[in-house]
C-alpha cells in the first residue's frame, strides 16, 4: 500500500499503515488526559514525536503549532477537523503558524482547477474567512505569497537537502509543480524554528495519514540542516469519510461532502441522503440495533458534535435499537444546519479581514 498526498482514496487498514511506515499509536493515557473530542473519540490515532509536545503542554511551556490549507477550493467538514485540532493546540499555549498556501495550491493543481495565482488567492480569502470564523486570530496566519525574503531563502536552501532519488522514493514521481509545492510545505513546517522566528522547540502539525510522505520528508531534511531544529512532530487523525461509501470527504467530489458554505437547508438534505448503518426494516433495527460504526450520519456526529457524553449515549441507543435512522438523520441535520447558520454569519464579518491578509493591502 502506498500513500498518495493528493489522492481522494480512503485509508482503511490503519494497523498496516502504522507497521509499514513506523507510526506510533497515541497512548491511551494521552488521549484521556487531553480533554478534547478528537482525542476522546479515537479520531487522533497516531503520532511522530508528539510526546515532546505533550510534555510541553503539561509543563505549560510553548511549542510550535503549525498547519495550513492549500487554497484550491471550498472548505468542507473534513477540513474543519484539521482546523479544530489547530485551535485546540492554540488554546494549549502554542506559538501558532497557519499557512494560507496559495502558491502551493497554484503550482500543485492542474490549470483546469487553479488556472492562476489570482484564483488561488480568491480561494485563500474565502478559506481564511472560514478559519477566522472558527477561531483563528489574525496573528496566527501567514500567507505564502506575502512572506518575507528569509522564508524564501530557507525554501531554496531546502531544495539542496533532498535528492531526485529520495523524492521519487517517497512520492513515486517527480512532478515539478508538486516538487515546488513540497519545498514550500517543508518550509512552512520548519521555518518557525529558525532564529529569526521562535528558535528551536518541539512542534506539531496535524495531518491525515495519506499526508505522511510529507512528514517523512520533512523530518529527514530537518536532520540535515545547521540550525539545531528539533525534528518536527506530527499527529495523525482519521479522515472523515464521505457521505457515500468508499471515499473520504473531498472538495473534488461535491456529492461526498458538506461544505462550510453550503446553504443550511441543503446541508440537512445531504444528511438525509447519507449512507446509514440501518437495518432493512424498523422491526429488525429494534431487535438487532443499528450499526453506527459504518453509518455516515453517526460519523458526522463523532467528528463534530461537541458533547462527548451525549454522543456516547446516541451511539449506545443506536446499537440498542432505541434510536432509529430517521430520528438520527433529523437530529444530525438540525445540528449541521444550526452550526452552519451561526458559522456563516461569522464568516461575513471576517471576509474583509481575510482579504487584507491574503492580498497584503
């Protein structure tokens, strides 16, 4: 099995991936200690050197919290998971670096999707408005195309620390646009540890499992640099799968996703059409119970419903046959719709701020 950072496939065999690529499972003690739903519900599943960051959190010492989103399309609830994790670490006392990856989006996507840097910037403004509405602050954000010269000096320096052979071994190809995008991603993750910024300290970047090739390359390059950089840490979360079987939630496949700019009523209708773990008849479901482990509606609640005790009761009631699919869809549709109504009001107040940040005006 290979991991494709740009694909839309769904990773299913986590144990195999852990073994093949040397990932460490998240210890139960850490998941229990960090009182946040993504840990409590087993959505955060693996790490590389997160123990160093966890020690800083417990000691109330700073660490670097870095993530970013390539501005190549609308954000959906799957992207929200990454943002929620970033905001959680922000609340833990981190030094925050959120990348609006507009150059990355332009050079790594085909022209039919992102024909110009201007297009990437337009998506960057929209994406950032959503991120700010979710809880980011202006000072947490940087924009690749607006970064100072030291960042670009560092990016080009990194190009001498990875060979063609190594790149092909990790990614399986040598697409020049994606090479450029990767160098920017490595710089995004490591530049906060340069003397001009925070200096060396543990860092964490939250990613899905399919992004591990980037993590391995970044960690390898970090060891070749002269700045005393602490090997970057990564934490891995399960990708929220799509509303249909067999795919992750993806902007490239709109029917699989609930977008943060979907009309609330339209989002509720998507929930009503999602695949469930229901039995063929009500009688069977009352007798045998539902199957929340395969239900896309329950998955939405697992990833996003804020009250863990309430969520656990819903899961139990489903398995016990007390909570039918129609009730669950109605409850979840209302939860999603109410969230979007409130969120989209906040987005409108953030658009001018996002435009100023992304365009540098």
